[in-house]
């Protein structure tokens, strides 16, 4: 396949940078391990940006290169797969499969949106429901897949009001992406951030602390985004008039991703009751970790075993494990190893050594937020953005006297904005092409992004400077 001009430019740039790095006389302050790390890091980043090669394949190749050259040990590379955060995500997907199979999603959807009597009520009730799914379904792509049948049911019920259907089509991925920051399992990028922070600074953010910091931001940003979607995609006439969505309409169309779907009203089935109690118990134990000191991954593993047990479970273990995105887990493990290499080799510190460090903390965080917000235009994978940006942000924060935890969280939260193009994120892509259902265009996305990008960036900066310090994460060390 003939390379495009963009790919050729990136290849030339990557090879030129690598050639400069491998010459021993250049950059005398750079160690051999740091040189090798930067070469691998440069090639991997350019491959992520400019080639159609699978992101996981590139990450694994980079991890192998760093291991083969001795920058990191094989124990470090393979040990990342046994990291507690990886196990947390695996078990969370098993729990999510049990929730989907039980039919709770359809019942919850009817309970929430069935009470809407106006367009604005429908918008914000849907938003609230999508925020709640961050606790039950890990990763944004999994939440989008679970929410798609609910959207299609709403679209069918509102078939005579086309602009409202377009608004909802845009609302679902927007809220899914922005509300992911509510929980540690909301996106793979969060687990990469936590791992890099631990390896670089020795500070670990647990499930409860992330919840305390991320949930308020998720709620506020999601509902502000809902208003932005409503105002940029509908006219006053579209928003006028009552909305009435009946349980019968939802019952006809809501089906979970596994093909199951019981009644959405009436008495609960035993499987639904067991699954709801199990999910509530797991979330409660996650949130109360400071009281019982049982790690979140252990709680998730217990929940996964119960959810897939023959007597109490609602899904077979082998069926639940098929829903686990193993490619994402391998990608996360490999990028965690890359983060270790960037930190331990001194490459990250060298990269940011020439940056001005005598700037006010608010300005430093503002630059971090702006760069992270715009990064989706270059790196479409949210996890790849964190694996590239977070090590550099942490190293730069240390030099500028800014709390690296605050800087890393701000970068990761700002990277949650990825709405500019249909290919910017998997949920946006999923809802952009639905045969037989009205959906948004590229123009709708650009119109929304013009409002939402500065809004979310300003909100993240406000939380980093004014809210998170009240919750135990100061701006400066």
C-alpha cells in the first residue's frame, strides 16, 4: 500500500529524530537507556498517529524492543499484566456481562426516562442514567454497546421528531465519554495514569479517592454538555411540546447486548434481584475501602466469582470472559511498561528539562489541560494519549513545583474530550452510523465541539485549581 503524504512526513520526522538520538555526540546529558527509550517512544507515537496498524500491536512491539535492549526487564514487561488494576478491569467486565444478561439495563432505562415529560427532562434524565453506568460497565466502548439498544428504543418512540433523535444520538456518546472520569474503571487511560503515577512518584490513587475527585467533575461536565448538545442540535420548536415514552414502547425495543431481555416493568425476576444486590454490594465495598482495607481488585474478583457461579450467577464464566477486551488489556500492560521505561531511564525528565519552570502553577495546569484537550486530534486512542502525555506531565510538574497528582489527573480528565470527528472515539463512531436511524453529521460534531471544548477545558482547570485542593489534592507540593 502506497503511503500517504502524511504518513511519509511522519516517517521522515521519526527517522530524523531517531538518527539524532542514536549519535553518541548529540545530547551529552542523555544516557544510553534514555536514548533507546526515546527512539522506541518516538517510533511508537508516530506509528499510532500515522499508520493503520493496530494500537496494541504497536505497543507490544515497543515493549518488546525496550525489553530486548535491556531498558526494562522481562519481569517488568510481563508483570504489568498481573497488576491489580488489570485484574480490576477484567473482573469489572465479568460483572458487566452479568448485568447485561440479567436485563437490568432495560428496567433501569424505563424507570429513568419513563418519567420525562419534556425534552429537557428527557435529556437530563438520560444524562443521569448514563453517568450511573460508569459504576456498572467498565470502559467507554462497553458502556456505548450497552446503551445502544436503549437509544434505538428511544429513537423508535420519537420517530416523528427527527431532530430530537439526532440530539439523543449525540448526547449518548458525549455523556459516556465525559462521565468516564467518575470512576477508576471508567477508561483504560485511568489505569495507565494510576500506574505511571505509582511508578514515577510512589503515590497511588485508589478507587475511593478517584471517585471522590472524579464523580463531581463527571456530574457537572455531563449535565453542562447535555445542555450544550440540546442547544446546538435543536431549535426552540424542536424542544417545545410534551414527551411521552411508555414502558410498552421501551419493552418492544430494549434488548441487552447478549440478546436477553425480560420484562421492563412489574415484579423483578430472581436473577435481576440477585444481580442488583451483588452490584450494589460490590460498589459499596469499593467506596468503603478505607474502612475495610480490602483492595478493589479483590472485591471485584469476589463479585465476578459470585456473578458467574452456577447457583447465584446470571452468566457463565466462559461467556463473560468473551466480553473482556483482551486487546485493550495487552495494550494497557505494554504502555504501562513504556511508562516505567520513560520514568526509570530519565527520558521523561530530559524531555521536559528545557521547558520554563518559573511559570505560575495555574498557567502550567492551563497548558496541560489545553494540550490534553487537543491531543485527540493527533492520537485517537484515549489510552495512547495518556501513555504519551502522563509521563511527560508528571516529569514537568516535578520541575515546576506542581503536584504531579493534580497535573496527571487534569491531563487525564481533559483527554476525555474527543468529540471533534466521528473517528475521534469509539462511542462517537458507533453512534455516527446507524442504518435506518437519524443521527448526527460531521457538521453537528464540529458545532458541538466549538462550544464543548473550551467549556470542558475550563471546567477541568477550575476543578484542578479550586475543587480538588479542597478534596486533598493541592495544586503545589
